[in-house]
């Protein structure tokens, strides 16, 4: 595909996935949220000691605010992204309930008066994700530019639903893969040599590199009974 063809294809796919997501029943969204909350807590216990960047939920995305309230009580700091200029990297400002928010692009709120912080982990929203760990976003390129510009690269954890998986998003040179994808089924880890791998007893037992082993709780395994999109 040419870059223009990729852009057109992504626009169509983005519309299809968002339509399906918006149509999800409230009960299904709540069940997915509880499952993703549980996977994040069990697989990444160090989140409670970190600065966590996240996004305000948009059009039935996973809502991280419930989990983050728990993590703040345990010592975490939470932060929302702020667009400072078109096509510029995002900055993150501390957020907690009570902080004044202003409506930004698409009506998504952001803080204006709290300190800027550097996230240790970023919970990245996606429209879709592929077998190599690349994400389909909303087309603005903000997260890719932000991750590329950071002197210290935070751990990038994409949050998705299983039906958002596509074999490839046809990544372009500016696309940056995430480190993990968490869905209602469990956690996928990205490895440079073979893309996303679902974390089960086998992958935890023999193939987790030391950097991943240090970040994922050694006793964490995903829902092996769930739909099998990837190995």
C-alpha cells in the first residue's frame, strides 16, 4: 500500500471499530472494565508506586479512573495528557478528583494548572492493535510523537478489547509499537523478534526476558479460556 492508501484504509477501519465499540451494551463495558482492572493490578503491581499517564475515556473506551482511584490510595500519581500545540508532543499534568479541567479537542478534558510530570507508565488508548504491537489511534499521531520525543521512554501499555485486533495496521516509519496490550482476556507482551505474545504459563515460564520478568508479576497468567487471537 502507498502511504495515501494506508491513510484511507485506516480511516475506514477506524470508523468501523469505533462504531462497534460505541454500540457495546453498558453491562458488557462494565464487565470488560472489571477484567482489565484485574489484569492490570495482577500483572503490574508496581503501578501503585509510579506516575501513571492515562486518557479520559472517549466513546466507550476502557475507563481507567476506577482502577486509578485504588492505585492513588496506594501511592500512585496520575496524570492526563495536554495538547500544547498542533503536531507537538503531549505533556502530562497531574490529575486527581477536584482538579480543574478544561475541554480540549473532541471535548476531552485536560488540567491546566497542575504541575507537569514525567510518567513511568502510560495507559495508551487504542482504536485497534495488531500482531506486531502497533496501535491504530485516532489519526493525530500525538502518542507516537510523544513517545519518540521523550528522553526517558515510559512503559507503554495499550488498553483494548479483543475485537479490536487486526492482523496488521500497515505500520509506517513514524508508528511506534507499544510494550504491552491489555484486553479483557489478559496481557500481551511485545518482543522485538516475534511481536505480541499472550502471557500464559508457557510464555511466563520459558521466554520472558529479564526486563519483562521484572515488570510482570511472576504468578500472573491471562485467561487461557478466552478467545485466542494471537499465540
